[in-house]
C-alpha cells in the first residue's frame, strides 16, 4: 500500500511531537516514515501543545552545543519550524488530569501533554516515542508510528 493511502486511513487531524518533527531537519535521524510524513504536509491538520515549541528549540540548542549544527543552521531550522503548518493548542491541561494521565502510564508530564491533546481533540497521535505510543494504545486511542500500520 503506498504511503499516501496509509496516511489517508489515519484521519485528517494529527498530534505530532518533537520525535516526528526533528528528523525532518537532521538527515541522520530521518526514516522512511518521517520522510513520508513530511511529504504529506498540508494534507492533514497538525496539532501540538505549546510545549512542542520548547522541545524543538531545546533540540536545536543541544544540537549546536554538541556541534551537530552551527549557529547559522540552528537559526535556519528555527525559522523553518516556525513556518510549519502546526496548530498550537493554547489550552493548558488541568493539573489533576495531567498528573493522573502521566502517573497511570509512566509518562513525563511533557509526553502526557501530547497524549492529553490527542485525547481531548480526538486526534490521531503520531510519534516515535515508545512509552507515549504504549500509553495511547492502552487507552485504545489511535496511534500512527510507522508505515506498516494500516489504520
């Protein structure tokens, strides 16, 4: 089944995390799955909690400190990230619900924020993070993590 058909089977709205986004800018982290997702930009409504901006920025800062990229490339990627068609959800999850979700599934509060958004907006979760994927599956929530998955 072609990647475009698989992606169509997952619905139109997706919550993406930094594990999906950052391989678009670091070729050594790219996979056929992340590249196929990049090719579908604009065809699906992408969502992320505002935390996504902080996580992606942290990856860029860390990459420069470790000399994977220089300051010029860091700034270029930041600009490219700001142009991605990602809708940032401004609703802050409540403390009790987020704490319960994180604790119950062994997630960081950060990862729980992605799952909470996917649950609240009934969006497919798209991630490469194993714990986050397992938590969504445990709740019976749709997850898209690789090309072999067919809805």
